[in-house]
């Protein structure tokens, strides 16, 4: 059991920032967001104000109550397994949301409070020391999130969706996706070969399942019929090699599969190759 | 050798399927205006409502301002020559829906929006208030994204009818009907967000709805 308190930080209140290198998206702190976006709207720079714009207000601090239950298992000297279940109940959750779109299509984000939210899930981790030089590790997280007020409406049968023939029906509970920008499944996997401090190969895979980005089917909640960003796999590979006593070469490829999503991951670079030489005096 | 068996079976199935299809079935044009009845529910497809004819100086697509008038009582698309009569109950022009009363026509029509599915509305409560149009300032069926029956998304330029919104209509002659707008695009499927603007413009303002008298 734990209790948490998080006051809005400097970034959430005051930092206004536009990333021109990556599609020109902006994040405005809540102190200025309304004023700046209204001004942009007045000079015709805004294509659309999202319903979230009307929810912008003075940010309240976030209070959370969390529960954790974990277990560890070591079947042998070389294997380590951990499992952990968690549930957090959060009052006025501070959450980043898209609040408007500029006429060039770039997004504007700010922060708002979700009155009553929850996050719950299970995390697992394992580590396996194969030999002294080889190590395999991985992890998986299953996550459910939601707005409790939305969830209450869904349970009462007050949210609707459409059947395949186009007619309306009451939404099923299992169609609710919860809070936007969160993936239900996340996994990572790492393989390490390291015979010495400077001689190594790391292989790292990350997986993130799809996440909802916009409520596109006309109802008030995020559900399976809405707009999603695709899930993806990222693979990073790096290696180190000692050349001389004081000289070390490092090389790597980040995002080997060159996964890119300009709309929903604007600051996620494509494949990136690097080579560094370290010289120790 | 064994693989030939499923192939043979498949070809039999084809012959069988072909025989089934020999019965004359009416050809349904998914993109044409049609009215069909199933039980007491009447479904109207592809009723144009002031479809796009050009663009404004600012590049906005516009229609010719031509309403389509529909009679819920007879299930017919009424001629525009009869616009000033009580022959129609609901008129369509883009996001404007009008009922036959006050500034819109000589009838005793009216409307309000019910939050709930079409099926769940079994009778009109006696204390219901039917609203009338005050063209062009306000309408019985409120215009605007998220207000009555649709949401509009600017960046994708797509209009989506809101699920679970049922229009309760009082006809020109004072009868009651419930209406659910199903889709706003020709063919009955909303174009994908990534479709070309030309498709979104060409296919919009084709109403698909179902209704039944109450």
C-alpha cells in the first residue's frame, strides 16, 4: 500500500515548446495554453479545437493510492523471476492530451486532470545468466487503465457504439479501451554477450501494442472502434571492441527495423547508425 | 497426391454455389437511392442532401442549397415543388435537418433528440417537448459537432453520426416517428481518414437512416 501526491511540475505549468525538427508539434503548459491557442485561433492558425480544449483549466495536484503485490522466484543460481500486480486509484490524474490541431496538421498538446482514474496490471521480469558471458533478460507488462466516470457510464449501459450494419447499440464493457496513449501490452527482451568490460554485444527488442489516439466513432469514450496508432517492435543492436590498450571502438544500430510513425510518434527517429572511438588517457 | 481431394471438393462446392445463385436476385446498387421495409422499420439509403457542386473562393466545398424533402408517413422522397406543403416531414441539406413547421413549412411538425438506442425508445413520453425550427438561427435538431446527431472532425474532414442518438419527429400531420441516422456518405460507409479529399467531398451528404412510426 502506498499513497502519493504529485503537484503539477514546472513543465506541465509553464513550459511551452515546439519541436520543429519533428513535425512541428507543440506542448504548452497549462498556464499559457488557453491564451496561446485562442490567439492562434484568432489569426487563423488553428484547424480544429478538440473537445479536450474545453477541459483545460488550472491544473490540480494528483493524489494516488496504490497497491502492489509481488513475488520473486529463484529456481537456480542463474535464473531470477519476478512477478508483480498493481492497482492505482488516482484522483485528478495529470494526463497529456491533444487539445488542438494547426492548419498544417501539426498537433498541440497540453495537460488536463482526469477526475477519477485507475491503472492496474501485471508486470513480469526474468533474468537468466546462461554462462558468465551470456545473459538473457526480458519483461512483460499488461496494463488496463480507465476513467472511472466513463467506466461507470459504460457499466450502466449509457455509452453507445455501432454494429457492423451501422445501427446503434449499447457498448459492451470489453470494448472500452480506457485512457488514451497507453498500450495494453508492452514487452522487452535483451540478450547480452560480454566477455570483458569493453568487448560486448547487446541486442535489445522492445514491443509496444497499439494505443488509442483519438475518439473517432462519435461516442464519448475511447473504445475498440476508435483511431489507434499501430503497435511496433524496435530492435537496437550495439557492440564494443577493444582496439589497443586505451582505445575502444563502439558501434550500433538503433531502430534496426526502421520503424517510423510520423503522425503518432513524431519524435521517434528512424534507423540510426553510430560509431564511436573512445580513447582513455 | 492427397492435395487433389480438397481441390475436387472445392470445385463441387463452386458448382453448388453457382446453382444456388441461379435464382433471380434483385440487383442492389449500394450507391443508389433506395427505400426498403423490414417489419415496421423502413430504411432509406443514399438520400442526397444538398450534395457538393463546387467550392467557394476559400476552397470550401459547397452545395447548391437544394434540400431533399422526405415523407415519413408515405416513405417517399417528395418533389421540391411541394416544399411549401404538408406532404413532407423531414428535410435534409448537409448538416441542416428541418422539420415541417414554423420557419420551415406550413405543417405541425417538430423534433427532439433522445439519448438512447432506436430499439430502446418504445413510446414517446407524453410530457416530451417538440422543438421547431427558427431558420437560419436555430433548428429543432441542433446543428453543430457533438450537439445532436453527428460529430465532425476537422483534420480528417469526416462527419460521423453519434451512436445512441435517436431523433424523435412529429410529422407535418402530427404523427410520431423515431429516426436513426446511420451514415452520411454515399454507399453507406464513411471513407477512411486517409482517403483523398476528392472522395470525401464527392461522397458526402448522402443520408442513410432508418425510421419507424410510433
